[in-house]
């Protein structure tokens, strides 16, 4: 009986890890519970196998550093209610390093076999999610001639606990598409993955995020040329096809064309476009940073500071906007010191994943790129996917070295 219990404890972290790759199909209010259960059994596994002693490594301290510096900023923030709320939301940034450090003696959880299973589960979960979204919209009578124009709006407001900002929807689609490349070697299932990818690409287009389309195009071409498995001929024709497809989509789909026309409004800063909004927010953020450059305002006071500055400008119409730039957001929270720690954290994780696994590297680059135009760590989906993938990628890579 005791052997059976030990076997169950040994297998449980792997099962719960693979469950995390299914997060796209879970509603937002269920995702934190999945992470908490995984963390609990990871610690339980460590206690049963190793005991209460734990050997820390540099990667653990580096990957916990961002959370710790944001936590320390509570000591000089004034709005503690907002500060503790933000810290609670950021808990995955420390939960995943602790969990993966606890599991470092598990030879299966970081194996390539388990990772491949996880990639397949994430791909299938993402595909199921967006197929179900389409079915839901179809049954509710939303699939009309204006479907292309209203898709992004409905993704945000009309899916209940599955509602999400289009950037985060685009993010998980992009990750699923990158993971799918691993399965094209299976000729028997190649047509299935091709069909699935067409569905996901259509969703990426419907979501109409110009920044994601640009980043995915650039990183897809970069992936082709970095990957030695592809012939030069295949690289060339794939790149040409992708560029032609990108130009065609931008030209023929009105919602996307309008978003790219935003760039022309830069000459008229009074126009209320998403591009001008980000320019204005960058200017205000830099102005605020100049007043508290070293340690920032503390994680609880950033929102209040931005509201004060934004209310002084008619452009924002008394609406609150965050910095729409993760690097500026962190600098406002904990100063240039915090920004340096964050950049070092990203540098070390990129360096760990740089040599062998191009899939991991491209996914990390997508996260980092989106951080220039979005506060990914201000939303639950951004925090969970970023902290899960960057920690698993790096701990997995370190375990097999």
C-alpha cells in the first residue's frame, strides 16, 4: 500500500504539469486553482523524495528576482490595498520557480517526451477553444457579414469567464502554431495539423492585432532561417509565401487595414488612435520616471500616479490607461533598479534557451516583443503563460544539460 502511495505521488506532478498545458480550455477563475494544486504536489513530491532540505541554484534566484523586487516596493508604496492586490496577481512569478526547483530530481517531468506531450496538449487545447468559440458565435447568430469586424469585440466582452483581450488570444494562438511545427514530421497526421493550423491562422487574422501579425511574421521568417532542418529552397519559398500572405491580409481585410493606417496618424497627435495612445502614454510614463528614477513609486502607487497625469490631458478623456509597455510599468513600480533586474532575468533565460531549442527561443521573443506594446504582467493570462513557459523552458533545459 505504501508503494502505491509513493507511486501516486511520483506520477501526480507529471499529470498536473501536463494539465497546465491545457490551460487554454479552462475558464479564468479555474486557472489559479490548477497552479495552486500543481505547486502543492510539487512541494509534497520534494518532501517525500528528498526531504525538507533543498539545494537552491542560480536560476531559481534569477527567476524569483522580479517578484521579490516588486514585493519589496510595498515598503514605500502608499496605496497598500492596490499593492497587495497586484502582488497577489503576480504570485505565479514565484510559484513556478519554487515548483520546478522542487521537482528538479524528477527525471520524467523535464524529459523531452513529457515536453512533447505538453506541446501537443497545448496545441489541441487552443484549437478546441477557438473552434468552440466559433460554434458559440454561430449558434448565437453572430456569424454575419460583419463577423470580421466584430470578432475582436466579442472575444473581449461576450464569452464570460473565457473572455480575453485579443492580444492574449493572439499570444496563445501564436504559441500553439510554433508548437505544431514539432508534429509535421509525423506524415500520418500532417494533414490534420495543417487543417488545424489553417483554423488558428484564420483566428489570428480575425483578432486583427497588427503588432502580433508583425511579430509573428518576423519571428516565423527568423525561425525558418535559424532552423537547420529546412533546406534553403524551402526557406526561400516559405518566406516569400508568408510575406505575400501578410501583404494580402493587410490589404484585403478592412479592420486590419484600418489598424495599420494608425501609423499615418503619427503626424497628427490629436487623433485618438491606438498608436497615438501608446505614444502619449510613453511620454507621460517617462515624465513620471524622471521624478522617481531609482526606486520608482512602489507597486501600489503606479495607477494613482498615471491617473493624476492622464487627467491633466484632454486626450485621455478621464479614462485610465496603464503604460502599455511592461518595461515602463516595471520602472514606474520599482525604478531603474527593478528594470535592470528584469532585463537581467530576461537575458539569462534567453541565454539558457539560445543554443538548441529554437521553438522556446522564438516564444520567449514573442513575449518580450509584446511587452513593448502591452503590460503583459497586468493581466492574469499574461502572468500565467509568461511565468509558466519561461520557467519550464529554462528549468527543463538546465535539467538535461
